[in-house]
C-alpha cells in the first residue's frame, strides 16, 4: 500500500506527480491487469502494478477504458512516463478500444442509478424519498414549541400588513364601512406592537414606515366614509411628523376635504402649502393642484384669480391642459363677458391633445345615444373585441366631446353680434380642427335655437341638410324633424321622417315613439301600441314610450294594462305628477275610489307634488262628494276656486251649496262670476235675482229682472219672474202680462210647427240662442236626500270636464209666421251652429231658468 504521511517540503516535480497519481489510484482502488498495454511504464511505482487484493472492479471483459483526466494529459505531454489508462470514475466510465481507443468516444452510461431504486409495478405509493409523507414510518418534524419575542413581533407586523391590504381592497370593491373597520383594527394592532417593543427594550426595531402606512390608510378610509373631522386630525398628525419626508403632499387631501365642506379659503391655503413642498420635477402633480386652486376661486366667484390659476396650465406648450380645465377657463371668460378670450379659449380647447385621443373615431362620440348603456350596446362592444384599455379611451373621447359641445352651446349665442353668427363661427372652427361630428351636433343645436324662437321654417331648413349626410346624423335630424312636424299637426310628414329615422337606426327608441304618436293620432291604437312596445324593448327606460303605452291602453279600454304601465313608470320616476294623476284617474274609472283618493291625495301632499293644482283639488272634491262627505267636498271645491276662479263646474257647485244652506248672500258672488264668464247665458243672472228675492231684497231683485228684460226681451222666464215679483211688491204688471201672452202665443205656434215636422220650441230664450225646445242646458242630478251628486270633474291644469262639447247640426228653419200684435218681440234669424254641453241624463234634469224655480230655491 501507499504511504499517507505528509510529504517533505522540498519535493521534486516528478515525485509530486507520482504521489498524486498514487493518491488517485488509492482513492478509487482500481486494478488494471498486467497484460494491458501501458502498464510497463508504471514499474517504477512499486511492484510493476497494483496488488491483487485492492481490486474492486474487473475490467477484463470491458471493451472501453475510462477517459484520461486533464492532469494525466498534461503529465504525458511533459514526457513523464504514465499509464495509458487513467483511473476510472466511481460510476465506472471507461474509454472504448483499450489502450489504443479514441479518447473522444462517448463515455459509458451508468449501470446503476444514483442510490434510488425503482418501485415494483404494482406499488402505487407516492414518491417520498425523504420519508415525510403520512404513511412514512419516520418520525414527523417537530414544531417549535414557543416563538421567541422577536418572532412574535414579526408575526404581528405581518398581520398588520395583511389588515392594511385587506382594507385597501375592500375600499376598491365599494365596502367602505368594512374597509374602515379593517383600518381601525390595523391601527390598534400597530399601537400594541409599539408598546410591546417598548416593554422589551427593542426600540431600535420600531418600524416607522409601518406606522406611517397604518395612519395614512386610516385617514383615507375615514375620508371615504365622510368622517371629515377624524380624517383631518390624522392628516394633521402625519404632516406635522418630521420623520415622514413626503408627508407634505397630503395637504392636498386636507384641501379636498375643506373643498367638499365649502371652506374655499382653507382649501386654497392647504393647496398652496402642498404646492410649496412639492419639487419642480413633478410638474403634472403641481398643475393638478393649480387646477384645484382655480376651482376654489371659481366657487368664490373670484374669476380673475381663477383665470390666473387656470392659465398656469398653459405653460410648456399647454401640454398639461386637459379638457376639464379648458372648459372651466371658458366658464370664467363667459362670466366676465370677454368675447375675444372666449374665442381664443375655445380654440385652445380644440387644440388639446391627450394620449389615446389622436385616433378619435366619430362613431364613438354618440353622447346622447340611448344605446350606450344598454345591453345591446355592451354586446356590440364585446363583438368588436374592445378590451379595457380601448373602453377607457372611448370613455375619454366621449368626455372630451361633451366638454366641447357644452362650451360651444354656452358661448355661441353671445360671442358674436347675433346668435346665428356665433353658431356659424363655432361650426366652422369645429370642422377646421377635425371635429365634423361635433359640428353636426352644433347644427342641430342651431335648429333648436330656431325652434325656441318659433322660427320653424329656418329650423326645418337646417335639419333637412342632414338628409345628404351619413346615416347616423340623418337619423338624429330625422327624429327632430318628425317631432317638429308632429307639433305642427302635419302627421303625414312626421310619420315620413320617423320612418326615415327608424330605417337609419332600428334601435332609435325616440324615432319609434314619434312613429307611434303618428299612429295614435290616426286612431291606429293597436299598431301604436306595438310600436311603443318595440321602443320599450329597445330602451327599457324610455319614459315617453311607457307613458304613451299607458295612454293608448286607456283609449282602447284596457285599464289593467294601462295600470301596469303607469305603475312601472312611477317606480322609475317616483314623484312624477302626471303619472300619479293618471293612476288616480284609472282607479276612479275602475270604481276603486279609495285608491283614487289615495293617489290624488299623494299628488297634493307630496313635497314635489302640486298642492295648488285646481284640477286635482276638484277631483278630490268629487271623490268626497261620492262618499257623502259634503264638508270635505266643500273645502276642496273652495280651494280649487281660490286657485282657479273660472272653472264653471266648481263655481256652480259652490253656488248651489250655498243655496242649499240658505246662504243666499254667499251664493250671489259665485253666480255673478258665472255671469261674467258666460255673459250670453241668462240663467246665471236669473239665479242672482232669485237669491235677492229669497233674501227679501225685492228692489234689488226687481232692478236686476228689469235689466235682464231689457237685454233679453224675448226671455219668457224673465217675464214670468217680473210678473211674480210685481205681484209680491203690489206693483202694476199689466204690460208684462200682455207681453207674456204674446210670447206664449209665439211659443205655441213654434211648437205646433215643430209637431208638423219642424223643430219644437222651448222658450223664447231658446229662440234667441238659436236652439229649440230640445236644447239641453247644463243640469245637475239630484242625489239621495235632496243633495246634488255626481258632479262633473273639475277643470284646471289637469282636470277634464265630463260634459263633452259636441256640435249640433243646423236645424231647418220653421216656416215664416206672422206675429200679430207683437211688434216689440224681436225674433232673430237662425244663426250659426251653437255648441252645447251634453247633460248626463235628461230624464232627471232640473234645469235652472224655467218655471219651476222653486224646486231649486226653498219656498218663501
């Protein structure tokens, strides 16, 4: 065996190489048979070979030998006698070909794996070389029984970090209250952590950044939950702490809180303090703070200071100017009335360039399109394959277009000598700067200006220009043209342009509503209903379509479907007075007076209702009258008269009510007002005279009867009353009696002529009014107990009388009759067709103005 003692200090190169060679052979314990070539050169190494008892590997049957090492190659080149075969590796590699083999040949592969044996095929156990699995027989790793104090503190830090992150995530998801609770919990644990480190004398391990993060997150969560005072307190502690080098910028948050509270001066102070602490290399942040300062000055109506702040953004080529700031600058110029600055500011607004807006697509600028937020619009965007970035670009494009349109509509009427010239300048500027779609929107606004001034021809001329433009603009203009022609009652033209708008855009709900309105006016109720339903299918929140659907259902008698439509509309609008009126009207038609009373009362008592609407008050009075509550009916009728003292139905009801209560003096003003409203009706003045007679004021009654007789000498009732009052006053009435006989003969002759095929005569007053004996006056049906019931609905802004105005055909004039001894009787020729009020039931009528006046007025 070889010696393993340390070598002497001075060893020759040959000895060193021999010793190293021996060490290599001894380590690997290789044995090479003596018959192999190249072994004779190793005779000087002791014994001419290796002893047989050291052999562990037998290479007698191996065709290749291990490759030579780099060290053996160097020693061979140095002329030192070496063995031709180098020691093989422990894995048994050898060189192919024996002593004359190729050194570059591929090494042999291992005959055995590096210590891992394959499992039998039937064994499906999990690969677990370290014996750590559940089925392992080895002992599991033992957990640490107790954490050190430093480890406990680190775990607390991790927990605080998790709470802060959870709080931020909840805030982004909209859970403001939950986010605040997490932030408060993080603050408690952070204070507890600081106390533990003080108790354990680990102050050098205090995490200032963690404290800063916890306090800032808590302040932000308080601000998000509108806890302004708590947020301001925490922000103040942060900005006063000198350990936080960049805490001064949070004065912007404090300024935002003051701005929200309306403390403009304090907000400006905070913004300026934050501006002083910001470096100059963050220009975008500085310009945003300047914009906030301008907003605060604008709220204080200090427009010059606001302009100075906004114009700071025009520095550096206006690269930091955005559309919001440009629009606010336009508002300041408009408030000061500076026309030249308005023009220059509008041009600067058009020259603003933002990232992503350079490839602005006109189709994306449909600001008031109802399809932008509908399911159809979202589906269309998904089909186009728009990602979130593209959607954000489109949103910013729409915002920019909205600012430009609002600014243009604001300054166009005032920037030139005439509004039309202002609109023309704005439209030319928009077309020149590459905004043709917005220019078209301004042309529509120009037509709206003409509509407000009742210049319909000019508006139509402007809108008709869109017929030669792209379909989307033509659809918008056609919708307006259809509406305009509908207002002018040209329903054929309105339907024509409505069809054009629908053809250009099938999902235009407004065009569908216009088309349905034209069908409604043509009495095509079923087709109009289908079009309204289609409009609702296109835009579920189209209020006009839902309202019109309810109206058309009422016209065809489908009150339940109308009720569903108005209920849905009420759930959307909540306090719309027209909707509540229609609901009350439908319930009254259905006979549900209780629900009708509920809706009309809500219409009067709602904060946004109409407590002074006389029509609603009259409808409530009628409902109380049906219920038999005459006191409440009187109250609401009186309130309706107070707000609208010309409603004949209300005036008549109040006059009759006072007559029933024998309060004739109170009834006289109502009948006098009725006589003023209808001066051709004799009955109102007769009622006033009858009230004087029932009050025993005979002179006043006689004077009024004489005035009526002078104005209407052919009125037979007036002559009868004159005879009656003259008898009561014991005055001469012979001339009235003679005149009465002449009128009666005339009436008999007229009635006989009607029996022979002509038109029967009622009274001489009827002859004067152009009617016959069958002419019906407004009558009032008597209810139970002698009270007047079933009065027609009140008028006013919403009320609609139940007396329908109808036209009577002109009757054939009777044959001429000679009036003997009646020279003072004036029989007027048959005049034009008169309009009359149709009474509900003729057989129950008790007309005012005939002989049986005592049926209305109590006997004396």
